[in-house]
C-alpha cells in the first residue's frame, strides 16, 4: 500500500526520511516581498529584512490548489495542518481533500487538525511514519495518530510577540507580557489550539527551568521531545541538556524553525513539542 504524508510548512520539516512526504508552503508577505516557506529560502535573510522593513507584514496559508499539488497522485494520504484556530490551512486542506476524493474515488485521505504546530506536529508525523513502517492499515494509523495527539503538547517561549499581535493571532494583553524588553513569555498551545500565556520569566536559566517544570506538570516522563528554535541554538541545547539531565533516557532532538514559525516565534524563540508519560 502506498502512503504519502503531507503537512503544511509550519511543521518546519521539508522532508521526513523513510516515507513519501510532501509539504504545502505558507507564505510571509510584505509590501516589498513575498517569502515562500520552502528549502530555497534563506530564513536568516528574511528575518533580517523583516526587522528593517517599515511595511506591514502578514502571512498566508496554502490554498486548496497548493494542497492538491502536495497530494500528488498518492493512494493513501495523511495530511496534517497547523491549528485551525489560527490559520485557514486546515479549511484549505479539507477542501482539497474533498476535490481529491471526487477525482480519485479509490484513494483514502485523512486530514488532521493538529490544534498545534511546529515540533508537536513533527511528533505526530513521526508517529505516522512508525505506523507505515509497521505495515498498519490506513484506518489504524489515523486512529493511532489521533490517539497520540491526546498525549502530545506544545510549549513555547518568545522574546517578542509583535508579529503575533499585529496579525491578530494573540490577544493584545498577552502580547504585552512579552513586549517588555528582557522578559520572555512562556506559553502553551491550548486544547482548542490557541495560544495561552503561562509565565513571564527573566533570565535564560530560569526560563528553561520553568519550561521543564511545565513539561513535567503536563506529564512528561522522559519520552520524546522535539525542540525548534529561531536562531537560538544555544538555548535549545541548554534546554536539551536540562531535559536529558533530569530524564537521561529521553529522546530529544533539535532543529531550526523555517520561515512561518520564524516569523511568529521571532528571533530567540523556542518551541518544544513533547509526549506525556502515558505513551
Ligand atoms: O494562515 C496563516 O497565515 C498562518 C497563521 C499562523 C499563526 C500562528 C503561528 C504560530 C507559530 C508561535 C508559537 C506557537 C504557538 C502555538 C499555538 C497553537 C509559532
């Protein structure tokens, strides 16, 4: 049985080694330029250019045609989207799925609203890959990933929420928390797939310790954790060391944010996806 895994580029992954994978890119748009979240883009250049631009910047999600292109001609498709509460990506993917199903009545397609993004989405993708490798049925894989989703979480730590606030993705009061220089705001993806702020923290050490405490409080017991960072490898590594110091058997990997997450998480931002102990 042939499978294709598809996700929008908010997953920060342009490939998923070992499986047929395609992504649907989001875009960052200003009056002067359009940045497509794909491997050709130099994210450092984009972040720098955005820092100096006076024009308004916004983002746009893939449309149904973009999703259809990513679906290709696959027989079995599992598609993952960024939370439907903050983006139209999920609605586009659903529309594309209906069209695809009409054109390919034999095909099977499942579109999952991750109610999250970034590294939590990456964990769900890994779970799908495990299912494909184990030769599980399409239904079983979809069921398993939806079940796993109940046990995965996303925490994040931002040094600025300007782009989130300007684009109406967070309420202004929450944005104000992170607006003060030198203060980092820690938040979580809520069960409804919205941003919920938890703490403001001063100093990197304290911030990372608070993230680990929040992970433990949400049931982390040393399973898988995926960290993505926006030009902050040092903090990502320090967080990994903290996690592994406390849970030596944990499986922690670090990767960079691509364009969409870099735009919203902004320079210095960290995102942590992790599974709770029941997994
Ligand atoms: O459709 C679009 O234009 C994309 C809109 C995306 C808005 C939010 C992206 C957030 C990226 C920031 C911290 C994590 C928040 C998680 C909330 C569920 C990363």
